[in-house]
C-alpha cells in the first residue's frame, strides 16, 4: 500500500490478497505454485482487507470454535479505536452444545443475562458478521448442520448481513 501509494482504505477492503500454495488451498482460493507469497486477485469481497485475514480470525478464536466476542472486541478496539472495559470477574466459559446450537445461539443465551447484555450489545454484533469464517479462517455456510447467521444490528441501529456489508459500513460510515 505504501510502495504503490494506494488508499489506506485498502486495509479495510481489497480485491486482492497475498498467499502461497498452502494458504491458497486452505482458503479455497485459486491455486498458486510454491511457498513464496504472491499477490492473488480475489473473485469476491469476502476476503480482502485485514479483518477477514486468517491470522486475525484464528487469533480471535479459541480451539475448535469461533468467538464473536473476541472478534467483535478486536474490531471495536483496533478498527474503531474504542477502549473496552475488562470483563467482570468470574465470567463463565461459553459452552457450546455442538449437537444442538451454533456459537451464536449459545452466545444469545449468555447475553440474555442482565449483567452481560450491556457490554455484549456493543461487541457481539461486530463479531457476528465474521461467523461465516471458521476458527481457522476458512469460509463456511453452516455450523453443526445449521445455517450460519452472520447478520447483526449495531448500536446505531445499522443492520448488517455478513462481512461485505460490514466492510461497506466501515468504509462509508466510520
């Protein structure tokens, strides 16, 4: 971006990314040869930019599942520049019953508790838009046999449905 004097907005949304053969295969992108990182044009807007990069998605996911809370907190703190208070003490680990619910459904139960809803309302919607990405950053349309719901309503009332609408919101409104 700096060398090519490109817009800083390309960090939010871009029509290209950098991958080697292993990453291209992992993320379902067109094949490339070898271990060297190379620029690849993207066929859609799901991947381009920092937020949907595998490193961010994996770093904000515990082993085996996604975390809309961690992903949302990353967005709020790193992209929106809002400092979040620390979580209250003794917050229980989110338990997901893989046979019955998605992470989102389990989180909806957790955040219905009076003491939890206030903070989660500010964080979770930004994480929900990433739910089509699994814990390692691969695209998915279902979780535990249930269709992914990547929609969200953020605090200002804006409704978003997935990563592309989120990137549009960041670019146009923030």
